């Protein structure tokens, strides 16, 4: 994502980035579906993460992801949906959907978290999240739809994508971070920067955290999720950089319902 033109991070920055990246790989979970019989059929999916509140655990993803799953289920009732290695039924556990905000929430049984391989964001005391400001540091994660492979029947591997970025533009509903190879630096010389138009399909629903200094300590808080990324089809001036769009999380209430963005009570 956006940053200074520099050869690489200082060692302390590398260690901090590695710590956050490892944490995000535990929080972000693949959400995917396939035909269970006879041979698992085509594999499609996206990303999700779990938020823990006082009364319930909530899985969050983009509304268009749930729409795609429901369409697949309607087309073939053998369709099976999973979070990690755990079978789930979004059509039965749905709490709320908002096409206006592209947010969907599902109730999750906390006893299933180990099977999902999920570490939830603990939001019981820190909600709503702190406001994101221009130039705040962000970390993003998700799972690439083009990098999903069947290992054996019922078991799959999913390649994760992640990045450390900057909040380049913030509005009441979303955060935009911009990837421009001209002013972005690689954390590791051995890992090349992705090209413009890198296909981020599957990362919708992937979590985004914001980094904030609290009483002299650097902390990170869930701030949003990816709902739109580059698809390689941009033309003209828009082909010189990629925008990643992040939906803010403060629309989600502790019971999993989604506040109407026109209600006026949300922070600007």
C-alpha cells in the first residue's frame, strides 16, 4: 500500500509488521462453498472474520458474498459452505444483510471456533472502534479465490493475501487505501511487489485493522473489511494505481444487526 519510497523497513518495523501479519492470519478466515458430492465440484469463496460481543459471536463478510452463495445454493442444493474446516449454513444463521452498505452478519457458535481455526476480535469492551483518520496505518488480509486448492475430500488450502497500508481517503462510510508501485516499498527484497490490477477476488470480507497509539503503546483495532479491490480492468488514469475500498465496521451493532446509514446517529 501507500508509503514512503524506501528500500526496506527498519528491523524494529519489520518485527512489528510480522507480528501484526501473523495475528491477521489467525483472524481472517476463508469462507467458501462447493458441491459436496460426488467430487466437490467448483470451488468459490471469499473471506470472513469473527467478532466477539457479550451476547454472541458474529461472522462478518460482504453482502454480495452471501448473495453469491445463496445463488449457488439455489442452483444446486448439494452446495456446502465452510469457514475453514467447519461446515456452516449462512442461510440459517443470517443475522442481517445490507445491500446499501454491502455488509452481512452471521451468528457463530463459539464452540466451532477451533474447527474454523478462528481467533475472534474481542469487541466486548472496545466498541465502537476508534475513528480512522487520513494517513492512519492499516493492515489488511484476505484469501484469494484463484489460489484455492483441494487437498483431499473435504479439506482445502487457501492462499492468503495481506498488506500494510495507509488510509488515503476516509468518508463516513468507507476507507480507501491506494496501491501505487511508484511510491510503495517492499518489506522484503526477495518478495516482489504485486503488479497493478492484481486480482483480489476472494478478499471481499477480509478484515482490516487500524493502528493507534494508546497511552504510549501501539495497539490495533478492527476498523473495517475489504469489499472492493482491483480487477485489472481499469483504464486511462485509473490504470496507474489501484484502489482498495474498505467498509467501516461501526455500522455493526453488538447484537449483529446493521445500523441504517441514513439514521444520522453514527459518527461522521
